[in-house]
C-alpha cells in the first residue's frame, strides 16, 4: 500500500499511546483515511459499520477491543461487570465471522490469569499483538501451499496467463498483510507467473470493485472488474482457469459461509468443470458446526446498502438512491456454499478436500 506508511491494515499508533490505527475501508479506493481506535465503543463501531471488515481483521480488531476494555474497566466502579459488558458488546458487533468469537475467547482465557486490571490490560495487548503476527504467518503459508496450484495451471497453459476469478475481498485488506485468496496470487505474481484476476464487483457494498481492485492495483497484479453476473459467462467461454474465494466461517464438514453470491459462483464453476478453491486460515473453521445451511447465522444488514450506492463525483464521495424511494429491499450479507461444490480447501497447513476427514487429516487435534 504505497499511499501509507504500512502494508498492514491495523497497527499500533506510532506515538506509543493506547491506540491502534486502521484504514477506513469505507473510503477506499478514492480516499486513504486512517482512523484511530482508542475505546471499546470505537472498536464496536468500526466492526459494525465496516470501517474494518474481513474475518481475520475483525478478529484482530476485536482483540485490541478487549485491551481497551481492560483499561476502561480499571477505572469503573464495578470493573468485572464493566469488562463482561464490554466483551459482550464486541461479541454482538458482527454475527457471522467466527474469528470475532475465536479472538474474544482467546483473550478471555488469557486475561483470566490475573485479577489485576492493569495486568489484564498488559496481557490483552500482548495477546492482540500475537494474534496479528500469527495471522500474517498463517496467510503467508496459505500462499505457500496455494502457489503450486497456480504453477500447475501455468505449466498446463505453457506459460500463458492464468485467469483467476474471485468474489468479495479476502486480500490483505480483509486480513492483516498477505490476505487469504491474495496470498497465492501475490506469490505467483512475485515469481513471475502470468496471472490475471477477474474481480467481481460484489454488490451491495462493492468490496470487489472498491477494495480487491485497489489492492491488486497497488501490487501491480493485472485485473479486470466485472459485474457479479458475468462470472458464469466467462466460465462458459473458457475465460476462467480457477475460482478462489475466502470464507467467514467454515464447518468441520467443509460447508463455507462467504459473501453473498459465492454460492452462485460455485454452481457455475461446477457446471463448467472449473476448480473452485476456498482459502482460509484455521481460525476461520468452526469445529462445533456440521451443517452450514442450518447452523451458520447469516447476517442481515441494512436495506439501505442495497437501495443506495456511493461513488466519487470527481471531488468527493457521494451517496445516491438507486431504487424507487418506496421499494423495500432485503440485504443478506452471506450465503453458504455446500462442501460438495468445493474442490479443495487451502489452509496454512496444506490443501485438503472439503470433508471432515480431509480437514482432520490436517488438524487432527480437533478429532
């Protein structure tokens, strides 16, 4: 990200204060805005209103939220009650991304080691830093394991361009640094393999056209933005070699919850015999769930995200109404792609079938 001083999406304030800074992703690609987060309230707002988004980044941001909660609780009349309430607010900020709950549970276990709130804050800050560094390495390793897939496609095409279709944003903007789907793409590009990414716009918030296209451009990766309904046409005409998407929650049986519209891409890929991969860190697996369609909560967001759209008018970002003023709208944030439509899962430990036995072969500790 050449426009700012860091390649990361969340980082400690350089002045050393109790503050983290994040990119306000609502402003991209037209403005690069850095937001300071210093309180639990600000963290909850940032997650709810998608200042930050993407399962790994949501988890990391929430982890820093627990640090702020410990600092605030130390000043409260009833510190324990304050801390419990603050963590519950963080837990309720987004319902689908499992990393949020994973990060909060990890923080709760860590800070339980001390009854002193100053010490709790120290532990929480260290744990948040650990979560960030671990995510960077997890995503890097996803790229290491995913790279051979792109190399094999390139070899089969005798070095011609490998065309990759993706949906939403699971690049570094949705994570900390490498990203999930972006990691193998970036590593292939850095190795000199010819790649081109078809970028779904991803209505209604346009994370593809706003975020994925922006970060691919920053990295110099060739790409083309398409409307969400174009993917099937491209697949029918042999213009897609593979599909790779991220996930906000994956069951132990391989069902995948991702941004709304992912299921349709999986169906089109299946019909056209195109491999459909899901890139995910293990922190995004919910080992307590088996049936994604019935058990994964699907977030319903404001209908105004469908009714209105934002864009750059040459001077500033403007919001305009798309629909008739009195037309109702539905806004389901995610859908579930059944495991049978997933070619394989790409994780930090390797690649496996989207089955319980396949996942347990890489993560036997969850048997």
